[in-house]
C-alpha cells in the first residue's frame, strides 16, 4: 500500500530535491518512532498491527531514486527481502527500546535497499547487464 501511495504522490508532484527528501525522511522517521512507541506497550515489541515502520523503511529505499513504476516495484521487493533477512546491524538494532527498535531496523534495511537499487541501476545503465 505504501508503494502505491508513494508512486501516486510522486506522479502528481514535482521531484523532491535533497532537502525535500531529508524533510520527508526526518518527519516520517519521527512519526514512525512516536507511533510505534505508543503501540508497543499495548501490542508488544514490533507488533504486526503496526506497519508504519515498513512505510518509513520503504521511503528510505526509494529516496532520491527515479519515480517510475519499475523503481517502485523493484524497491518494494528489495525492501521486503532485506526487511525479512535483516542484515547487520538491522537485527541488532531491534533491541533498541520502544519505537526506536521497531523503526530503526527498517531504516537500515531501507538504506541497504537504496544502495542495492543504485548498484542495479548502475549495472543496467553502464554495463548493459540484465
């Protein structure tokens, strides 16, 4: 759902620059930590009902990348895989207290996803791979 909303939003809005993306990521992160922190006491650590962390992680995955449909599709799958396998230090960061531990591991997965997609784009465009 977040992927669809992201794509629809960026279809109708002008591209964000670096500062715009920093604002979006900081606000999303703050909202994510706050809401996850409020939900954790009632529903437990990283409850399935709370998906704001995946939304924040997805935004980190697509930050400053092209806003076409292929980016959205690739980013969705890359992020989901990384969110499931939780490469270091994502799994270790889950131990942070409250909303921090719920959101930060997804941010790390999102950053890794962003870097992997950039590498993939480089390989496709420069080397003609795939």
